[in-house]
C-alpha cells in the first residue's frame, strides 16, 4: 500500500512523495522536518547534502526543494532505493540528486565527505546505528569544519554524543529526538 509524505517548504511545497509503508520505514514527521529546516533556513540554499539511510528520501528532497545545490541519497533497501529514484525523476530533480544503492557504513568508509555542508542521519531505530555512524564520521576525519549533522533517533535510546561533537540544537517530538551537531573545534 502506497502512502505519501508532503513536501513542507520551498519550490516543491505541497507536492507528495509516495512511499511503501512497512514497519521498518519511519519517515521523518512533518513537524520535525519543519523544525530541522527552520534550523537550517539561512544555510540550506546552495549547500551540498548527504542523506544517509535515506528511506523515503524526504529529508534530501526537502533540502532540494529549498534550493540545496546537490543531495546524495544512500539507501540499501531495494524498494526504498527504487522509489527514491522514481520520485527524484518525477519531481524533475535528477540534475541535482544522486541516488546510490549502497550500505551507508560502507559508503562513508569509502566516500569523500569533504564536500558536504549537511549530513542527514536518520537510521533505523533500535539497531544502535546512530553512535556507530557518528563515530565513523568523526574517525573518517574529512568533514568540513562547518559541516552540520542532523541526527534523528528514538528518545528511548540512550546515546552519549561523542565529546568531539557539539550539540547546536535539540528537540523532541513524540517519541523521536532530533539533534543538530557539528565537530567541536575546541
């Protein structure tokens, strides 16, 4: 059964992103997307973004709708990957989007992160991916000093944010906690 997520802002505002409902896919709520893009409103234009564990692709598509220059989507689930690619095509975003059928951890280990202004990190809940990916991003060591990481996770998960990251913003909505992080320069 197909469901839809609405794009909440930018030049694609109101358009729908269809996705296949399943227990393992938990799209970012409209409320959290609104909060995130209010946090980023003065920085998102002309930025390069990485959407890891892309799922529906709604965070990256929202960024493109708000004039991000480029978004790379990384998704390992074949159904999700195929739908993101189809949505990118139907929304006429192919020139500024790249959809990769890859494991997020493998891609980060092998990829160059130095071009990204924002990394959207919304992994499946209850798999302990959040801390593992944050540590991998830090260890990789080639993030722009100005790069911001958006992390979304279950508020019932106890995560100790690595000391090398600074929490810029945080918000809880329902059972989800959202953080905006950056490398601590001290």
